[in-house]
C-alpha cells in the first residue's frame, strides 16, 4: 500500500475517534429523505420541515455556529449548524467534537431541519439534527480562491478528469449536465421509434463472425466451446435477420467495439443506434432522419438551432442532398467516377494522401472524401449515392448500376449517420462478400468477413428494407457542444498510467545526453557520459529494462536512442 499523505492519515485518525465514540461512520440503515436542494429552492416555504442528504462541500465555523454547503445530485444548498439547536441539553459533544473536529469536507451527512431565510436573503436549512452517513478518507482536490478572487488548483486537467470521473462529477456540475442530456437524447430517440411501434431488441455482442461494417475487430476465445469469438463491430446483420423473421421495424442501442486508433472522435468502445424498417428505401430514411434530429434538438434545446464550437448548426428540415462523387469534384477538381483503382491511387497521391496497395477503389474514394471534402459540410447534409465498391451491404442504385442507394449524414464536418436501401438480393450479396474477401487476402484488415449464415437467411427472403446507424457519442457531442468524445463518455478508454521511475544521477546524465542527440553511437554515448564500466553497465541495463532507451544494431555497430 502506498504511503498515506498527512491529510489521509489525519482522516483515518478521525475515523477511529468516531468509532471510539460509538459512531458508525458507515451505517447500513436506510436514511429516508423527503427533499433535495432543487425542491427546497423551487418550493421554499419558511418553517417547512425537510430531510435531505449530501456531501459537505464547505463550512465557515464561528464558535457555536457554522454556515455550510451540502451538495446532492441536483446542486447545493446552504445549511446552518447552531450548537444549541443540535445539542439542546448540557452535552454539546455532538457539535463541539463531532461536527467541528471530526467531520471533513467531502463527508456525506444526513440532515433534518427547517427552512428559513438569512438576513441577506439566502434560502437555508436550520439543522435540528444530523447523521454521518459516510466518512471520506481522501480529501477532494478543491479549488482555492485568493483575496483578489483568482481561482487556483481547479480540477480541470482532462487526463485527471477522465481517470477520476467520480471526482470530476463532484467538482464540475456542468459535466453532470452533459450526461443528463445524453440520457435525454437517448430517451428522445426511443420515444420517437416507440411511437411508430418499432421494437427495441438486443443482439449478440460476442459473434462468431464480425459483420456489418468495415473495421478491425477485437478477438477473444470461448473456452467451453473452444472457438474464437469477436466483439461486434456492428449489429446490422443480426437486425436484418429479424426483418427476415417478420418484424416490420427493429432498433437497438448497441455497444460496438473496433480495434483501431483513438482520437477526439474515436473510442474503441462506442454506442450506435441502428434501425431497420421493412418496405422502405433510403429516400424515406432521409426524411425520417430529418424528423428525428429536429425532435431531438427541440427536446434538448427547445429549438432546432444550437451552437457547436464556432458554428451555429440548424437541424430544421430539409437538409441538402449531395452525391459523393459530385462533392469530390467540387472540392478537389477531380472527376473520379470513371477512374479505376490505379487511377484513384495516383489521384490520391497527387492530393498528398497516404495510400497503399491494399486499398481498393472504395477505400481510396473514402480517403479522398474524408480528407478533402468532409470538413466542408458543417450544416446537416446528406452525402449520397456511393460507388458500389464502397458499399458491400447496399442495394444497387435504381438508375446507375455503378452506384448504391446509400447516404451518410455529415454534421459539423463529421459523419453522424450512415444509411442504405438494404441489399436483399442473396446472389449479389454473395458476390459483394467475395470482393471483400479478395481485399482481405490483399492485406486490407478492415475488409468484411463472409457470413454464410446471413447469406442463408437472405435466401429465405428479406423484404425491401431501409436501415440506418447513428453514432450516439457523436450526436451527444454535437447536442452538448463538446469537441472531444471523451467528454461524453463516463469512462473513456485511457492509456496505462506511466509509473514514476526514480533515476540515479548517472541515469539522468545518460537521458540528458540522449535528449541532445538520439540516436547516437553507443561508444560515443559512453565516452560522453564518462562513467566507470560498472556504473555504465548498471545504468544502461536499468534504462533499457524500464523502456526509457533502446539499443539497436546495424552494419555500422550499436546505437542508442530514446524509447518512442
């Protein structure tokens, strides 16, 4: 166990003192509340009796009286502790010893009291009795304000906030508001679909074949069955099976997992809402999407327009429809509709994009659009009619066999939704999967697997169907004006915390030399360090074992460089 700080040790001493007084610092019994900070402020009535509970966040002790703030799930309320009110008899220990000396900021307490208004008009609870509900052992990292009003030590470092979200929620009320809105957004979507009698369903997260998207999956192993399984990258193929089974409309809020990079828009675990409706096409889905997003914006903001970063985005329908090939020509000057794979690769390279031989036509077009066009579409815009090579699960376009009936909804320069007229021709679907297999053999680790059972299901017949997937995390980012996906996930994935490594003076010397030149010949570094053979060997071994440096060998000899 790590050494306790002075404050942590003091709190443990107080914990023992409470127990010595016969006070259970972690009582098991229910504490029945009848009010909270929000209700008190809204329905304030002088002299009204209230019972509330929350976390002690501040206090100003002045002899036999003390003003304090208690924070519950809805906010803060001022409370007033008076010694003679709490201890009407001769024994004043509950106030003098317990409240004044043994409670700390962060402790959770239950309060019974009556409402009154202070001389300065502050709505306050006069404490008649209180109970300790939880003694905290670690002090909150509370901000400090100096005499001039400057605030210091705010808990606003992103990495600390994400690693300790529980502290973030206590200290930064606006963060809680983001997650309240997230739930409201999901509820808004759910009510919209339920009103249409679509069925909310659940499909497997562990799948024998990761289908429904082009992405790199996470692989695991089921011991009892002795088979590999994948965490789902999408739930599309299972939901389509349900349409085949006879449901007219199904939707799911799904956790999907993709073993890919992380940035401000991507987390390896994310939430998608997928919907499939029989006897519809992508034109119908565009109109439905407009209606849904309008509703969400109004439910959350009471209007269709909202601020996102430096932009005002309006979700009022209708949204522009722009074919993807037209968008590429507009923003790059290249007409790519008749280009083959080699021509597309050359075009991408001429635009300064990094491409490789494993990328097929679809991926090359996607790369060009993503890098050169996507960011231009700030207002909601449907990018439509994707080439067939980009859309292996999409129905062929009714007027152009090279294209498909697909759209992606762009908002604030990012994809928010992806929708199709779903491919229901089993023979065509098999051919599309075989093209994906060829791409996989070529080295594309995001190419789709062939799902034989899904092909079998299609052969039983799937009605004309339209489907959509909406990225819930990105939707919440937009609706709450957050620029990072980590801000809308309670517990985003984080890199392992770097352990603190104590270095000797010799080890520090070697690292300082490498900061000036890396890589450097081992013999040169040893000469510059000027250490004895024993100290040199010991320092080099320690630094390599802790992955601070690495030693490389080539035709010219041994080299040392900092570990990237």
